[in-house]
C-alpha cells in the first residue's frame, strides 16, 4: 500500500500540471507572439502546441511512474525538471507576483510543484521506494 505522502505527491503534482495547462491556454496568444517574434517559419504555432502537449504528457507519465510504480528514474527526472523550473522561475518571481491573477496562478503552480516534490522525499516515501525495489 502506498503511503499518504506518495498519494499527496501524486495529487499535488497532477494538480500543478493541470494548473499549468490552464495557464498555458489562457496565455496562448501572448506565448505565440513571443515565439513568433524570435522564430520565423510556417507551422510554428502547431509545433509549439505539440511540444506543450508532449511536455504535459511527459510530466504525467513521470508522476505516475514514480507514484504508482516507485520508478526511481522517473522520480529523479521529475525532480530535475522541477528544480530546473524553479531555477528559471526565481528571477521572474517578483514580476510574476506583480502581474495579477495569472502571475499568482503561476506562483501557486510552482509552490504546488515544490510541495509535491517535498512529499516525494519524506521518510515514508523513501522507505516505500526502497521496499518496492526490494520486492
């Protein structure tokens, strides 16, 4: 049976991914303007949409592999992605907090991800990962 910390990791992580998808949908036009300004070519909107969908699917897959199968590789890949997102987001944090509801939602998403990540490394979760590998 999975410990409560793993259930919390899964729920919070999936909520953060869902919130990120909503934020992306709400900011799609401004994202496309920024991308189009730096990348020229036909089909760029479709390419960005495909990449965004693949990213969401990758995160969901890593979350489920870590939380349902105690997959250590998925756990560490997910950790690396969240740490990278934190490093990229920290310099932008003051601007995010000043930018209104979407910035607050982005900050909430980052906090959800970090709290979920913390649950992945609490003692009960680490024990569960060790036991799963031993079985």
